[in-house]
C-alpha cells in the first residue's frame, strides 16, 4: 500500500551553518519542535555530517509557525511543501 502525500503538509529542513552550536540546536529543537533529547541530538549530528535534516513535518499552518520560531532563534531552516 502506498502512502498518500497530504497536500496540506509541509516540512522544515534544518541546514548546517558555521555559527550555531550543537547545544543551541538541540535546545531549540526540544523547545520548539517537541523533540526529546535523543531525537534532537541525532538531528544535530545528521545536519553536521550530511548538511541538512528534516526536523518537523505537519499541517502547513503549524509548520509555518514552527519555522518562524526556529528562524527567530537563529537557526538556518527551509520550509518545503
């Protein structure tokens, strides 16, 4: 059975940068995205090694709100449909 993509869903991609610390990224993902410590740490390491990682996916309206909050904290993020 194929998964159907919902047209109302969006994703946030966290991108690697040279100025955010692991601690800041982990804390931000925990506070804003609701990740637990292990999830946030894994995302931080994936971003560091691969350059990017999807950190959030949900309904478009909620995803946009989370995206702007992460941007305000200084994280380098992209919003995708």
